[in-house]
């Protein structure tokens, strides 16, 4: 009896330990004869707005369908460690967190179709290593990033149909046969199913492998719908994949004109690189520190080819280093490097030696070696010889009153040996030098219509020695402009110049003698871009004026010709009337009367009647009047 009581209590506890089912869901346990079974949960309450959190932990299949759920939060299924099938279909989901599927280690099937997902967290797939089915059809996806490719390697059923996809990563098809190089198997269980229909595909080389796949037969990759069509470009819109002919994308390849270049200080250097690829790659330059480089031009002479040239003007030691030419297109990236070294002389500063008394030489040969941590700087040796009669000084110094010789700070000069009893004025004269002679190789490069670059070499001047650049149109000293710089820069850009003019530029060092500053003249280029249209306009205007003047002259000629013709016709008619015709009258017989004394037998007609008939004056002399009867018609006589 006691044993029966224990069994009853145990069964009651066991029944109470059974998991509870969420109120808005239906839980079904599929038992077996051996006492085992699986549990499935269906949640399809239209009023449900959140993913249920109290789902039994032994659930194998969870379906959330036709609800008002809009978001899948982080770790929403953390306790469902045995979950194998997760269907969240035809809801209103717009957001899926990266950690939404955390701890679903045995999940085999994930279906999210019929929602409004525009961005899917592809990296969340790494939390589901056994996932084989991924259904995302009938959503709003616009792209599949390249970063998603590693997470799709184990997927055997991928449905991306009825989205807004226009393209796919060019490397996506490489994870499946035959593009991955794996042997083709005839085993039906190893088939890969892809659903890609009903998307606005833009048919270019990015999806050329997909188009090629659609034309294959008996491949491990099976398309749900073989009749995929192009949505663009315009010349391929509506064309079936099987009839589209596209080229494959080609990764860029870069080639440079040289790998190492050594150039003199202050010179100009041009670097060129050429790239090939399909589509045509874009090119850009970058220095070794990653900073971009300006002063570049590039051009594409044909499809799949592009070249670029980078220019360095008046290079300095800071311009030395590695320059990379980088090419990029949808198929990948490539780059090539050019190393530039700068060679030339530099000015160094030796600290002054301690002065000593006496008439003998006080300066010995001195050697300066640059630091060893600057590999791009050439080794320079500067030697000061004793008893030099006169030298140049980059920076004028106040003369010392002590009769001694010393190495002056800021230059490599040796002054005249000081003799006791010399005057201060003589000492100043021997030590004073023309500062402007310390600036050498003054020249103009890169003249344009509105700018020019002035280069110089500072021999003996310290790098921070101030210099003033004065420039103006030639012969117009009242419009001078100045620019401040230092001797170490080695170059300066003169801007705001007028095209096609002659300019004078002088470089003045602080403390230099007036009238001894180095100067140079140069010309700016003509503004070809402006003069071309103006010349064309002048030519067209001249032709138009010539045509108008010709038409006016022709019109005047025609008017004068008509006027002269009318005047001549009137004169001819007058002369003809005087010479060829005569006025005449017409006479006729009067009717007879019974009077016995007729007074006149002839009657004269009115002049206007007689003018209807013309009679030549010559023939009228021979004319005669004949009389037949009273009813006879009249004859005419002039």
C-alpha cells in the first residue's frame, strides 16, 4: 500500500513538471511507442507582437506565422538548444539583430520568407554551423555583400527570389561547383538549390558566371527557375539569361615604368603606371604613409585599359619614399610600388670654433657627416681650408674687434687673417659679403597662363634664413608684389599672373646689399583655352560680315540696274514717238443734202478717234482716196 502511494506521488510530480505552453501558441508532442517523441510549437495569433519567451525547452520545431511581430531581438531563442526547425514566416518583421540566433548550434532549417527584411545580418549565420536551408524569399533585400560568402559555404538550399537584388558578388558562384574546382558528383543528395527568380538583375560581368550556370545542364547547382531575365541595362532588358552574352570580370593588373628612381634635388619627376582589367579599373596614387597624392592625371584609351601619371615638381628630400599605384574594379584590387631617392648637395651649419690669438692659421679641415638614420640623404663632406683670402657668407655678422681668425657660424667660409693694429672699418670690409650670392641656380619652371614656380639653391644659407620674393610685370615697378619664404624651401609658387606677359622676379635675402639681388625674367603662357573660342568667333563674324556686305552690294546693283533700264525705256519711247509717228486726222465725206449750194464736202473726226489708227509717215505720201459711193467706208490720209 505504501508503495502504491509513492508511485502516485511520483506521477503527480511528473505531471506538474511538464513544461507549460505559451498562451498564444499551440504545443504538440509527437510521442512514440518507445516513450520518446518530439515537440512542435505553433504561434499564429494575429495579436501577437513579440517573439514568445516561455517556449518549452525541448521544442524541436517552432513556427511563428501570420502575427504582428516586427522584430527578432537578441538571443530570442537562447534556451532552445534542441531547436532544429525555425519558421518565422509571413509576419511584419523588418529588423533582425546580429545575435538573434545565438546558441542555435543544431538548427538545420531557417525560414524568414514573407517579411519586410531589407538588411539581413549574414554574420549571424556563424552561430548556426549545421544550417543547411536558408529561405529569404519575398523580402526587400537589395544586396548580398562579399562578407556573406564564407557563411554560405554549407548552405544547400538558398532562396533569394522575389527580392530587389540587382547583382551578386562576382566571387559568390566560386563557392559552388563547377566554379570551385571540385569534381562534379551525380549524387542527388549533394545538389545545391538556388532560388533567384523575380529579381531586377542588372546583367553585367558581375553575374556572368550565374548566366553561364543557367546555360549548363547536369550541374550540381539547380536553379528553381531556369527562365531568369535581365532587368538592365536597357539593351538587355527582358532578355533571358540563356540568350545573354557577357564577358567575365577580370581582376586588375598594374605595371609601372620603373621600380626605383634616383633624381637630383630640385628636379621634376614623372611616374607612370598602366592597369588592365574588366571592367576598366580606376587608378589612384598613395604614399607609403597612406596619404593621397595630388598632381595626377589619368586616361582610358580603350575598354579595359587605363594609365595614370603623377608629377613631382622641384623635389626635396621630404619627397623621397615609396609611391604606390593602386587599381580597383569589381573583380578585385592590385597595386605596384615605385621607390624614389633624392641625390644632391645640402647646406650644413658648423658651430664656431673657440678663437685663438696669433697670426698663424687657426682653422683646420673640418668634416661633417649626416646622421646614419637618414638612408635617403647622401653622405656629404664639407672641408674648410685655412688662410682663404675671401669667402661668401650666407648671413652677415657683426665683425669682431679682436684680431683673430675664426670659422663663422652659418657658413663654411674662412676670413682673412686678422693682423694686430687693423682698424674696425677694415675688419668689417673684409668680413662683409654679398648675401645674394648665396642663392644660386635661380630659374623658372612650369610656366602656365596664370602661375609659375621659382626654384633656387641656397649655398651657405641656413634653411630658416628668411627670403623675400619680389615680382612684377616687366618695367612696371609700381605694381610689385612680395612673397615671404625661407631658404630651405627651395621653391615657391607665383600665382595671380596674367597670361602672355613678361615678368621680373628677384630673390632678396635679409641684410643683402641693394642692387645685388639675383633676378630673372620670364614669360607666362598664352591662355589657349580662351583665345581659341575668341579666334573662332572673330573668323565666323568676319565671314558673316562679308556675306552681308556682298548681299547689300548685290541688292544696290539690282536696284540701280532696274532704275537705269526704266529711264532708258521712257527716253526711247519719246524718241520713237518723235521720229517714227506723226499726228494725223481722219477725214470723211459728208452726207449729201438737197441744197443746191453745198459748202464743204469733207468732215473731220475727233482726235481721239483718229489716234486709234496708225499710218506710217512714209506710206501715207502714196495713199490715195478712192470714192465709190456714199456708203463706202472712209479712207485715211495723213
